[in-house]
C-alpha cells in the first residue's frame, strides 16, 4: 500500500485551503503548535499500488496512474480546550449505510 504525497490536509480559515499543510506521511519539518479554535482537515488517499495520481480533465477527480484501487476520505477537526472535535462525524439521526449494517465488528459505528 502507498499514500499519495501530492495531496495533503490543510488548515481552514477565512480561506478554505490555508496553511498549514497536514501531510499524511512522515516529513522532517518544524511543526507549529495547534491552538484552541484552529480547524484542520485530514484527507489521506491510500492506494493499493503506486501512489502517482492522475487528474481527470475536470481538475477535481483524481485516480491512480496505474489504475489500482484507492480510497480517500476527509474529516474536519476543531481543536478545543479538551482535545479535538470531529466536525464531520455522524450524529445519532444519521442513517446506517449498508456496510455499517453488514459489519459484524463495528455495527453502526464509523
């Protein structure tokens, strides 16, 4: 498995995609301390084969250059005084998806 390095998470502020970049792999960089009120996304793209992305003509859709399977998800996180709150999580009234209903391990918890 591999991780696409061309895409990263990011801060969210008055501009949607803003600093800092949130890498989904190890890099040697100075990290700023996260502060209460900061909002970030994490959005890794995990690939079964090579991690070289191929962008479609719509300039939004990405696949892998080798055509292998990949999965991408995104969560938005708010730094709070007590830790972190996921702003994109499910709520009690969210419908169960078929994979949640069929899961013998984590039924309804995603």
